[in-house]
């Protein structure tokens, strides 16, 4: 059992240390979230990390809200999600998922940390209508799957419902999540505080929201991912990571500094404080890695995949 598997460091091209990333790969991290590189740079980085890791397949992630161009600089920007809601009967959400995943895979990225399934009135939401969101998110996820990549719906319990009562959340924000439970490869939690659900903790650090609501009441059985730590402005990332894992989060994404988080998780496991949680996370990782490895989707070269996206 390697507890480092639960951590996915971020790698910022032009800023992060390649030597430190290789050291993290050798240590056994589950993968990396990439930010700001070209497709050629990301592809080379993916190769280097897979070569450095002696712990099985790494999962490289694109932490995106609306478009792959947010994290891979030369990826063509496809129509924004909200514009797709204007004609939910068209196949545009499916095509967007398919083309996005083909571009990602051609650059060595297996896991798209999207789509956003919050309801709202602007991008990156698909629509204000939860049934429209459900339909388009399902179409997008089908496209991603048919291109051989993974998806992750976010940001539970739904940022647009931050001031709503539990009953109001049930009628609106939870609808797309429940629709996607069997179609998603993971759910990403919000880093915001939902006062009507748990006034004392961020959603991704709340046992009430993760264990009591998402897992027990809504009966979600799949993988759970925390919002990227570097975006959350949390001062003590190591302590936050331990709290998240205790509450049922499987994967810790993009701390500003990965080494203290890895050290803390390993110490906790040495004390037998996180054994069950880490075993579950490793099982999730093996399941996701196996799904990618066993995909029969056709592989596309970078030029072919990117040119197809330009003709969306």
C-alpha cells in the first residue's frame, strides 16, 4: 500500500521543477494536474513522469471548467458550455466531449476534471435548468468516454446553491449529480462553505456533506476528488489534506507544495490512522487506470485531434 497514491501534484510549465516532479513520481503519486503547457510540452511531461514512476500507471489530469485551452495553451477553444444549452437536442455537447478528450489523450492526458454540472446563468454552467444540465452533461461525458478518457463532474453540492436550503438544493442542484452518478468517473467537491449544510467547514472538508449527504443519503459510491488546494488559499495544506481524507475524499489535487502533504499522509498511514481510506483511494485509482488502459477508443495524433477541434 503506497499512501502517496492519493496525491496529485500540480505541474505549472515554466514555474515547477521537473526534478521535483520526477521525485514525486518515483515516490508513487497517483498522477499530476498540468497547467499552462503546450500540447507538445504536456505530452513530453507525461512520458517523463510515466518513465520515472515505478508504481504503475499515472493519471494526468486537465483541471478545466469549460475548455481544454484553460490548461493546454495551444488547444483550440470550443463553444462554451452555456451556449450549448440553447439547443439541448443537438449533439454539440457530445461532440465537445469527444473532441476535447481526443485532444487531451493525444497530449498524454487521461482525465478531464470536468464538466461543471452546477446550474447557473453563465459559463461554465450548461443551463439554469437542472434537467437541461443533466442531459448535456450526460452527452458530454458520453463523448469523453467514447474517446477513451475519464470525466469528473463538479462542484458538489453545487455552487449556485450556496445560500439555498437543503430542500431547495434537492429540487435543483442535486438533480444533475444524481443523474450522473453512474456515468461519472469522479465527483469534485466545492471548496466553499454551505451554511445550510455545514456552517463550520468547506464542503471538501465536511463529513456532513461528504459522508452523511453524498455517500449515505444520496448513495453515491464512486470516486471523490477535492478541489485543487492551491486555489483554495488554505494555509496549512497538509492538515487540510488529512481532514479531507478522513471525511472520504479519495484524491488530493494540486497543493502549492506537494512534499509536506505527502509527508503528512505517509506519517498518518504509519500510525494506522488512514488505512481504510487509503486502501479505498488506491482501489479507485486502480479502477480508473484499468478503465483507461482497457479502452478500445482509437488513438489520435496531436495534429489530427487539434485540427478536428478547429472544425467543430
